[in-house]
C-alpha cells in the first residue's frame, strides 16, 4: 500500500446515511424545486397582468394608474414593463410598508404639488390639489412680502444731497479736499529742514569736523 492509501485508510469514514434520511433529503429537495417553480409562475403571471393593464392604460384617456403596494421584486417587474412601453413610473411610500408605483403618460407627467402630496402619504385628487395650490400661493405671498420688507430697509436717497441745504455744497467740497503740509509749522520753513547734500559730501563734512577738533586738542591742554 502506498503512502496516500495508508493515509486515506487511517481517516474516519463519513457517516452512513440510511434510507430514511435519504428519503427526507429527497423530499426537501423536491419541495424547494416546487416552491421555486411556483414563485416563477407567480412572477410570470404578475408580469402578464402588468402588461395587460399597461396596454389598456395606453389606449384610454386616463392620465395615470396606480399599482397596489408590493415588494421590490414585483415593483421591478412594473418598472421593466413601463420602460418598454415608454411611460413614466414613480415609487412612493415607505419600503417594506406601503411602497407603491404610479404610472404616468409622458404628456401628463406629475407636477411638483402631486409629487409632494404623494411623498407625504396623501392620495392625489382635486381636493388635495386645491389645498397644495393655496399653500403654494400663500408661500409665494410671504416670500414677496419679505422681499419688500428687505427693500424698505435700504435707504433710497443720498443723505448728503438731502441735507445739502443745511451744510452747504461748498462745505462738503472743502472737507473732501486733500490736506496740504503747512510750510510754516514750527516757525521754520519746511524747505529749510531738508538736507540737500549728497552722501559723499556729508561724509566729507563730518571728517573735516573731526580733523578740526583733533587739531585743537593739544592747545587746549597747554592752556590748562
């Protein structure tokens, strides 16, 4: 016996399945296949129902139709059929609770009021449409009033022009003139305060003063 054979022989053998367990497993498998076929048939039946309803909707004068609430799988079928038919489908409601689909003809797509009402959980009808129309008009009126109030807070005139008869136009012009330096400030003309010498000339003057000061120092000591 080779090495592989000895290893396999030393391993635990899988548990034996008796005839009763085999029968149970067979029944479970058959049940699963049966449920799968049943689910597939139900989906095909629902798709056929959707196609027939959409076909009737295209031919009549209705602007929209509403499908009952359904889970995501069934809604996906509705969306698929509607897309093929060239219509508009919109979902409303909460997922897992009351999510449903409304199908519209493209020439009768929903307005903003209808979308808002359905998202708020309301059925769309003439009464609801009138309520949302009034709400929209009231909101527009409030926004217009707020805009007028904001405009009224902005001054509509130039106060300098309004009170020109009090302060005079000449006074305003004089105040706006650029101020000029007073040349007589400090009793010394400002022109005399400027050193017009170059840097080289200034250095030469300083050195000359130092030499002059140094030359006089010995005589000052002898006098002492």
